[in-house]
């Protein structure tokens, strides 16, 4: 079984910090970071690492550590060979560097067969759906290659596309295209599936498909005789049936599209993963004497970026820091964290040419605990509140406290999170907020393509009020919002 340690229950992990002092500890962390980067460069110069960007309910991951499947956590790095598996109430999302996403429904399993860079820097991704349901929202760029395989079939995408693949049982699969178009290659040949179309594929009898092809070759007039859209085991329809998770997929996709392109974002990056979370959970500002930076909402004077998270071990790379915060990907992989008196901790973008397995810290205040990576073993080590995931569906109400930095707030669940942050900053007290209701279920228009029932317009569903019996917190330092 996979063993989980805690710094609270294993204080010896902090003994090194106490004995060496802060300066030497930071130097040791820097040496460890450099060592990890050397390991990455020597082991696989063209290897890629992507992000486990959402974990809801029962989700397990096989990180190729030799221990098999174990509990999955938000922001775990995904490397080539990793597998994801969801239970009856589990859902997960993986974000690629350009902001493309793969989502896994309940009772599903997915393998990341190939994550690499080509000779010209193009991204090459091959994933294999072993069971269940997968949604793909892809932002294809020229030269990049994405391949999704299942059974003996494979899907390629010539341009940006949004589609769903369902393995209903061992003998059948359906591909539904919401946006764009895809190409499905099977033993029967290639089939183009256009926008708002679907393909039903017979997986159960490869010999029958071969016989169909042989008959079609010997007598072309027999091809597609019974169904003009049927082509040797593949039926193309000019519509698609709805699935129970279509609303969830649409909600996640809308979240990324809305907050990636938010109008007031002053941030630009060569990478797209995590940008939507930065715009939802915090804001950019210019700090006198320090320059441009980003800070999460609800970060008071007591908060630091390494308070909550953990260390996860990967073969060939060693221990990597994993943040517990829902926005905790890009600020821990690029650039550096800086501390400014009167403003607190903030992230400064940059260093896009390298990938940090451990965060880079500047101007660390005295008495700040900087957790060091374990020097041996493969156990996952928890820090503070530890590594996290989300329950399926946001609760009807959330209590948000000063110093929480968005911990435990499911993405997109609270309208106008920036306004709530101002309320918390001004009162220095927790507030209770109502979450947004889930999207209405899709309905069938009669032609097979689901639409959405319009919601009535009205006042915002977000409301704030002091939390009952809340203890007043120390006021945060003055800073812009």
C-alpha cells in the first residue's frame, strides 16, 4: 500500500531546517532544484509534463512508481506512462501546455502513452482510453500531433475540436463531435466526423469488418447497401445523443474559455495551462520596487505559498512539490515567489525556458518554514493541510476565511470571487458565500443534438454574510485589490 507521511507526525523532516537555519535551508532547496533539473535534462530532453487540473470524487493514479494505483490529488504532474482511473462518482481533468484539456467521466480509465517533443519543438501526445468516457477540448497548433486511441481505433484532430468518446461496452463505441471535426481510423479505413455529427463503431467482431471490406472490394455495389452512412462497421449520424456528463463537460469548458480570455488580464504566457485559474482565483498588480506580480485572493499576512501541499516522488525525477491550492500549477513551475513587506507573498512570472520541480523563493522572511524534500524513500509527504481533491459538485454554501488563499473553493463555484475577496480583506472575518447552481441538463431538440434550457435572468446567486460564531482574525496588510 502507498504510505502517506505528514510533517506534523514526522517532525524530523523539519529538523534539518532548524539545525541549518533559513539561509542554508534555502541553499539546500536550490541545490535540490538544480539536481532535479539536471535529472530531467539527462533522462529525457524531450519529455513533457502536464497537469492533473481537476480531481472530483474517487480518482486514482498510477505514476509508474511500481506501487500501482493510488489516490490522486489536484496538481499532480502527469508524465508519460501515467494512468488515471475514476470510480463510480469520480471525475478528472488533465490540462496540456496550450490549455487543451482531457476530461475523464466516472468508471473510466485513461493511459498517457506518449508525451514528448518533436525535433522542431512540436508537441506529440498519445492517450489511450481503456474504458468509460473521455471528453477532449483541443486547441491544436500547427505541427502538434494529438492521437486518442481505443480498441483498434484512433482519433486524430486536424484543427481545434471538442468531442466525446464513449466505450459503452466491449463491442461498441461512439464518437460525438461538438465543435470542429475529427478523423477516426479503424480496420475499415478512415471516417471523417463533422461538427454536430457522431459515429457509432462496431468493435465486437474484427473478422466481420474484414469480411465486409472483402465483399465491398469484390462487389462495390454492396458497399453501404443497407445504410448510406454505414461504412464497414462504422455508422455516421447527422446528430448525437446526449450523455449524463455532457453538462459537466460543458461547464468545465466554459470556465476555461471565460477565464482564459478575461478582459482585465494583463498577463501573457507561452503556456496556457493554469491561466484560467490565475484569472479566477487572484489578480495581477504592480508592486513599487518589485514590479509586476500576481497574488491569490484571501492571502493575508499569515499566508505563505508553501503552507499547504506535499512532496510526490516520480521515477527518474525524484520528489516534486505539489501545491494544494486550486490555482497552484503555473506559479510553482515557472518564475518565482517574492515577498514584499506590506504586500505579502506574490508570484512573478518568467523563466519560461525551464520547468521547476520545486518553487523558487526570494526575500524569505525570518522564521518562515520552508519544507525540504525528503532525502530518501518514495512516500508521499503531506505539508500543512496536505494534498487535495474536490467532492463531486460544489456544496450549496462555502465559508471562506482570511489566509485561505482560495483553498477548498471549487473553480467557478462562486460568482465575483474578487468582490468576496474585498469583503474578507476589509472585515478580516470569514464570510459565507452561496455557490452557483450546476448548469441545467441538456434537452433533446428532436433531431439528436442537445441544447440547453435558458435560465431566467435575475440577481446574482452570490451572497456574502459573516460566518456564524467566527473568530476575528488579525487584519491583513494594506495592499491593492
